[in-house]
């Protein structure tokens, strides 16, 4: 495996983590009928999977003898993308709540 393949797999897994954690959060939001619980579930699952992804990428980068700069750029870019993902997800959960798709418990 070369560095381009490893970086592509890293970002592909990053997208999969976002999609999987969002739909798990929507599931918990519908079960609990509370958008905050769905959002907190999304944050928790995506953060844990992101940590596992960072550990995997670090081990692959060590085996490929990747320099420090590309490794740090990929990590920093993924953290920025993760923060943008959390902001967008928060707005999505709020808009689902405002559209009365999920009814708040009284």
C-alpha cells in the first residue's frame, strides 16, 4: 500500500464514520423523541470512531515511513472537517425538530 492509497482510505473511512454516526443518531432521536439525545449520540459515536481511525492511520503511516508534515496535515484537515460536520449535524437535528418530524415529550 502506498501513501496515496492510505490517505484515500483514511478520508473514505472519515466519510463513512460521518454517515454511520448520523444515521445512528437519527435512530436514537426517533426512539427517544428528543433531538438532543440524537445529537449527543452522533457526537459520541463519531468521536470514538474518529479516535480508532486516527490510531489506524498512525500505524499505517509508520509502516509506510510517511513524514511528519503530510501526517499532520491529514490529521489537522480531518479535525477541521469533523468540526464542520458537527456544526452541520447540529443544524440538521434542530431543523428536524422544528419541522415536527420528532415531537418533543411534554
